[in-house]
């Protein structure tokens, strides 16, 4: 029983870290998505990602770094 009580906070911490990372990625590229990929915004994340990659030379350094840090 004590093992379960120990594991639950670890899972919650991992979930919060994942959500924070996603938010930072969104913040880094939000302006670029709205500027270069507005037409694709309703088509899903993968389409928007492809659009950002096509416009890599134009997007901000922060967004470029976020893409690179995620292997894109």
C-alpha cells in the first residue's frame, strides 16, 4: 500500500512536467504558426508541424530551437 502512495505523486509530477514542456513548445512557435501556418491550424498538429518545417528558414530562433530539441 505504501508503494502505491509513493508512486502516485511521481506519476503526477511526470504528467505536470510533460504538460509544461508542451506549453513551452506552443509558446515558442505560436506566433510563427499564426504567421506562416494559419491556413493549416485546423488540420491537426502533424500538418502544422510540416508547415513549420517547410518554413524553417522564416520561423523564429526560439521555434527553430524547440523543433530541433524535439528531433524535428
